[in-house]
C-alpha cells in the first residue's frame, strides 16, 4: 500500500518545468466511493453516530459537493440515513454528484441561496436538528473538531509512506484538513496550504481556532502558512492557463486532477519552480485530496 499511494512526478517536464522533486500522496486512491480527504473527515462522525445510536446524518453543500457525495456513499455503506441540504442553483435537474447521492439513499432538500447562507447560524442549525431529530448535523465540508481529528490520520499515513517529508503542501477549502495535518506532524515539518477560495481572509483564524487547546504530539505541531493568491479567479473557477496546465500535467504524469483543489496546488508549485522562488532540489510532498468525481462538471475534461 505504501508504494501505491506515493507518486513521484519524475515522468517528464510540464511546459518546460521539471517537477521531479515533487511527490504526491494519493489520497484520491483511498476511500472507495468516498475518496480523498472526505472519508478522513467523516470517519469520526460515523463512529460517534454508531456509538450514540443515531441513525441520521444531515449536512450542507452545493450541487457539486464532494462532501455530500462522500456522506451519501458512507451512509449507504454503514447503514445510516443521510440528508443533504443543497444550495439551489439555476435549474432543478440533479448534477451527476447529486444523482449518485440520491441513488445511494440521500434525501436531497433544495433551499434558496438566502436560506443556505444561514447554515452556520446557531438558531438555524437548531431548527434543522429539531426537524430531522434524532440526528447529527455536520458542518459544510466536514469542518469542525471531528473533521480535524479525522484528518490527523492523514498525518499518520504521511509519516508511514513518506517519513522523509519535511515540506508538505495541500489545497485548502475550510482549513480542516490543514489543521488536522498540522496537528499530527511535529515542529520539524512545514505545511503550506494553497487556498482555493478568493478573499478567504478568515482561514488563518479558523485554523488557529481548530488548533487551540488540542492535544498534540510531544514534538509540538508543524509550522504552517496559507498562500492566498493561487485561487485562479475564485472557488471552482478555472483560468485558461490553469486549464492548459491540467491537460499538460495529465499527459505527462498520467495522474488525474480535480480543477477545484489539487490542480491549483500543483499549478502554484509549478509556477514557483519556474520562477525560481522554490528550489527544484528541495523535496516537496504534495497531498492529492481527491475530488475527481467532480471532474464531470467540466466539459473539457470529459
């Protein structure tokens, strides 16, 4: 398993740039129908639900939500009911993601954008919990303390398959995966997050809050930072240069990418290597967080 989850990007140059110093931790190859970092985030929630005798899990997401897709898959596997509260976009047809989630037994409830904006408000969450009781309500994206604990297992896996890694990069959405990995690694490591969102200036405070008061290893926690200028226009947006990079990268290395998260991280690495900002001799470990099921939302990847 260790060898199969680690891919060295030494197959050739992408647009004249070698990425031979970069290795990928292939979380996209883990988790079955809930691949990538999502099953790590959700594992503690399912464990708690079984322990407490709760049979329904409720969460939030957009029409192409990897999180809801993974929640539905794990619910089916583990015999728990799932409910997805979905932001209503133009049109009512299910995306491929929602169609699969529905086929796996998830109850899909579409709400207006104005209602969806309340998903982090205490009163609204209490009303949702009362409506679907008895249930557990999971924050969007699997964020929260349980998600951070689950993502600590990614750090454990990283130490197993790449004990040499000292500089680790990963894409960032809610900051949950970053917090879990940082907490699970010692102070001899540096973790660099590549934000997939535009203007998410609260990410650092979210990560700090997730790390505050949490038990850590004797060696402390990893140093960390988040780069905010690599979003390529915003969440789920793809620029022409990013699109060209993805297609070239996949031709050279044969590793499929999702345009929302992992591709932006690798494009940021590529650009910094090309500009000489990062050394091509320093080993880098980049985490492929999955999300490949969402490729169906991009016609040019078909």
